[in-house]
């Protein structure tokens, strides 16, 4: 992360003002862990500025089309929360010289600090070597992935992950990754993690709830952003759970209770949600391509901007569902009457076969 301050020279400008530009570069990184290593990538993060004796005006809330950005407007502590618009990617692109706004100084002495912080939901493990045999079940793999991410966020990844400080005496960036040395993993902590990984790996059960108990994870709060590819979650109770940005591609969620759950930006491509309870769930921007929603309850669900092309909708209940911007097409079980209703409610229904 770098910042660039460009002074504004104009007769109409009173005092010192400069335009502030941001550069962000996202890379997947390998980290050593125990006797192996892991590769981490980001799905989001939070950028915050803290201004002393200065203020930020003309705040830019539309930084890039690649991200969904929530802005917390403030003259002295503005914040941008980054979320990927795609359900399939991690942060890999770069933001080049994007204007954040205009800084006006109040006194001759001023400072500006920018921090980039991440939560476990922003971090995903995309590869691992020499930590376990890779023939483990998808359920164990999903729990191990989340266990390691939470461990790293607690003990290894610095917070903030990156920070920069600008000051009145020097407008060059002062960059310090982690604001200090990365914490060392002590021997007792290493052993605890090693035993936990072994305990999950050798567990006689493949039940997701039992595995989560072993890992001391809360299924309703700790799976956001996780990689749960092809897991078996049939009949599970995830009522009100936060699964935002999780990879649930090919997951068995038959008869699962996902009512009022946050499933926004989730990849559910090819998943089986037959008979699932999704009433009042947030499925906005979700990928439901070729998903089975047969006999699923979607009453009051938010399906805005979701992709439901080729999804099986046989006897699915879409009453009061928000479908603005949703895409349908080649759907099994979608009657002509329902197609017309969906179009009238703002969905796009393709007629191509």
C-alpha cells in the first residue's frame, strides 16, 4: 500500500491542500507453518485514514468497479470497507493511483496515518503443503482451513497488516509492514496447533458440527469467507449464520436450515439445496448457477443480482423474494407464469435453450 500527496496550487486555495491518491497491490503469499507452509490470499479488508490537524474533503466512495465498497464518511477518520463483487476470486488486481479525496491542513504541523486491517472473514487459505495428507474429507479440510486462518489472525498476521504515515515535515511515505516484528510462535503454541490439526485429521467423525467443536469454531459466525468446497452439510442448522463470501460450490445442503442467513456473494454453483429453508436469507450477488433448489423455501429471500441460470427450481417457493437484477434461464421447473412474475419484479429471464 502506498499513498501519494499532490499539492494543489491555486489562488482560490486557502492554506495547504493536497489531493490524496492510493495504490494497492494484492498478492498471494506463502507463510511457513509448523513443518510445512500455507498460501494465503485476501477476499477483503478495511482501509482507514486517521488525520491529525487536517481534514479530508470530497471523499471518493467509488474507488473501483472491481470492489463493493462501504464508506464510513468522516473528515478525520474516513473508512473504506472492501468486498469483492465476484463470488469466485480473491483480491489479485491492483488499484493504481485512485483518488481518495482532498486533504486540507488546519495547522502547519499535521499527520495522516493509513492502515489496512483484515478479519478472519477476509483471509482464505488456498494451498497447504506438508501439514496433512490431502486425501482428507472435504468437511475436515474446510474445518482445518478455518482453524488455521483464525490461528494466524490471532497470533501471526500483524494488525494492521500494512500502514503508512505522512507528515508535514515529510510527504514521502513511511511504510512499515505490521508496525513491528511479526509475533513468534512459541513452542507451546506450536504444539497446541499441531495437536489440534492432528486431532481434527484423525477424528472418527466427519460431522461438521462435531468437527467444529473440536476446532472451537462457531459455525454461525466463523465460516464467513471460508473454503467449504464439496462439504456435506445436509440437514445442518445454520439459521441466521454469517456465510458471506464463502465458497460453497458443490456443497450438500439438502434440508438445511439457512433461514435469515447471510449468503451474499457466496459461491453455491452446483450445490444441492433441495428442501432447504432459505426464507428471508440474503442471497444477493450469490452464484447459484446449476444449483438444485427443488422444494426449497425462498419466501422473502433477497436474490437481487444473483445468478440462478440453469438452477433447478421445481416446486421452489419464491413468494415475496426480491429478484431485482437476478438472472434466470434454462431453469427446470420454472413455469411460464412464474417467468412473467419474475420479469415483472425486475429479474432477467433468458429464453435461450
